[in-house]
C-alpha cells in the first residue's frame, strides 16, 4: 500500500516558492525522486494562497519513507527549510491497491 503525504510549506514574502525553486535548481528534489521507493515528488502553488507551496510526496511503502527520512538528504532539506524560515503542516494518505471506484468520474 503506497503512502502519499501532502506537505504544506508556508512562509512570508515568497519564501516558500523560493524554497521550492532552490530544491529544484540545486538537484536535491531530483536526488529525492531517484531514491528507492519514491513514486512522486512534486511542488505546486495554490492559486488562492501564494505564500504556500504544496509538496505531493508519494512512497511505495512505509519502509521506503523511513529510509528517506533516515538518509543523508534530509539534513540538506532541513537546512533549506530553516534558511527560508518555513512552517509546515502535513496530511498523510494511504492508497489502496486495485482500481479506484472514482475512475468512472474522470474524463480521459
């Protein structure tokens, strides 16, 4: 069962967006995407809240997420969070195996 975490990074004066740009430009986001078990690592900016950046972070399972949290990239990530003075909230979801019943509502 995969795990999806929505991390909301909040800052002031565009700091959350600059943080996400630094993650991408430094190669740190790509390094996280290359980790074993990572399924998605993508930043988004909500239209109604320009001081927030949403990270959708998906992992194959809890073991892969635990390895990510224990790995050396987390220290670099934490340092960037501090540098941009970000505050965070998180929502965690698990994804069931098999077809989702809401597929019939999607326009393809």
